[in-house]
């Protein structure tokens, strides 16, 4: 993994109370439907301890006058205190903002591209039909495929690569996001001749398309002859394949009001419509294992990740992938579970987060948090008079998160390897608007979910991590 077992965090809990206090189709979570706040008891696969209580008064409420961002470097503090890397998400527009770029290069080890490596972006946002197609020779036969457009991602990679070459002791790694997802994959990709007015293709044809897509993307960005070789530390292979409603595999009827004929989906899965089983998930990990370099980590990524009913569904998916493990070209490979961690101000609880981390590590050994942000309180209207109080609430929620990670990491078989925030500054957060494929802001109210404010300055919650 990019960073291994959390070291020293138990000592941190015992000797430094500064970090801990009691306590992403997404509302408080990431995905295509509303987040569930279920706090039901968990099965043996995710056992919950008795409620842990930490006094809020144990948290330092002040920051020394001379503790400025230039003095406290987030990535150094996180590595020292939590033993892992810290990343952030950024779109091409955010990366072009000089103030965001300064924050990233100062405080973060890694960047996840917000949209530019998702299927719709690589298909050049040609949603109703492919911009063009071509015939390629793949696995010994001719295959009609849509042309891919790497330009958006490559502009971002070029900027990061230049930084890395000029700053070899302070490089930024990249997380690939995402190869297979029910959302932001054009509907035409599943149909004959890439025409959504024609019938769906059969499983054999879909397998060829899936293998071609994964092979082409991974080879282009991580292959031996790639200009970008060595820049990626890992890749999300499959994203959000478990249902909030049933807590088993996401189907083609998650939202009966959403037609499969729509160009893109927020809830329903055309992958499931073609396969009617988890075969496409297993195959995606087999193909990724076949074409990815051995040192590229491969992940499953999901939201509502601490809803204990959904945890059990995710665990079963992870077990199914692990059961097919094998050599490249034969079996699957999975490196870690990605908990998106799009959380709310009131849920999930520290106990449920701790239990989820333990449950996932029991199967795959490693966990990362991949899209961290916290939605504002339901009564927050964005008024200046409310900001200080809201910042204190946010600080305490982030303290709770660190506490839950630390509590889980006391277990010998738990490896927490990284934490990635879904953005840097509040005004660019995806939570400020509603996504047309599900998720984002469902209230229309302002949000302040991240570590830096609209003035690009660190907020009180920054100092939960930068100590």
C-alpha cells in the first residue's frame, strides 16, 4: 500500500487529547440515492463495541497564534499522527486555480481527479451517441469501439508531472477514478452498434467491451510505454455497486422513475441489466489484474459505507472478489476497500465507522477513506452569525472521524492506509450544487464541508489533522 499500518496512533490517543472529541445520489453520503441513517446492530462480520464516550472538553479549542499554514503542513502531520498519506480531489478547473494549486502542492500527497477519468469524460461527454467509432484488433478479433479522449485528464497529469520533475522530494501521486460505474457511463455503451435505440448486447459482447475499455485505459495511463507511467498509485475498479434499498447488488430498477433509456443514470444499473448477476464486477477485477502493473493498487469504492446493513452487502461483494483471486490473466486482485466517507453532521456514529473499518479489513486487509466531506447542519443557512458555531460542529465531527479511525486501528488486522478529502476549498465542493445524475446538494442551502474556506484559509477543522 502507499502507506502501511497506522503507527503511533494508540500513543496519540493516550498522550494527546487534542485530536479527539465525542461526537457521497447522496445527501450526507456519495451515490445515487439518499443516505441512510440506519444504526441497526451489526452481524458478526462487523461487530460493534459498547458506546465509547470522549469528553468534548478534552479538545483544545484554540490554536497558537504562531501556528500558520506555512508552519503546519497537513501531509507531514497526518503522516506523523496517523501513519498514512492524505489526498484531495480536484477537477481540471480547480487545478487551474493558482490558490488551490498552492494548497495541493503544500498540503497533500495525492490527487483524485473529480471527473476527468470517469467513463463519460473519456468518451468526450458524448452522451446520446459516441462521437466516433473505430475497429480495433483485440484478443485476435475485430472489435468496434468508441474512440477515447484523454485530453482532460492529460492536461491535469501534465501539470502534476511538471511539478514532480521540479520537486522530486515532494511529489504528488494520482488515484484513478473510476473504471466501472453505473453512473456517468453513457447508456449507448450497452447497446448494439452503440445505439441506445437498438437492443442491449449479450454478456459475451459486453465482456469484450469491458475488457477492451479497462485494457485501453490502464495501458494508456500506467503501461510500460506510457508517458504517465509511475504517476498512479491506485485505481478504483468498481464504484457504488451495492444498493442502499436492498443492501445487496444494485439492480436496473433501483429507481422505478428513472428510465434505462436515459443517457446516464443516477440510480439504475445497465451493467446489472445486461448481466443479471455480479459477473461484471468479478470480470472488472480480473481484467484490471490482467492489465495493471503489479504495484498499482486496485480498489472497490462505495458510499453509505458505515450503514451497518449496507456494510454487510459490501462485505459480501468483497468476499466474492477475493474468492476469485489469482494470477494476472486468470484471477482477480483487490488491494483495499475505499470508504467514500461522505458523512453528515449527525451520522454515522463513531461506533459504526469503527465497525465498518474492521469488517472491511477482515476481508481485504486494508481500508482507505476516499471522498471525505461533511454536510452542514440542517439548520445552517450560511449566515455570517452562524459560521463560528458551524465551524465548531465541523471540527468536532472531524475529531470524531479521527477517533473512530484510531479506535479501529488498535486491532492487529486493521490497516488504514490513506485519507482523501473530496475537494480543498468549500466553494468548489460538489455539495454546493445538485448533480444531474444524482447526489450533491439536496437542500439548496450553503455548505462548508472541507478543510479550507472560501478565502483559501484553513478552518478550525484543519487543525484536527494538522497538529
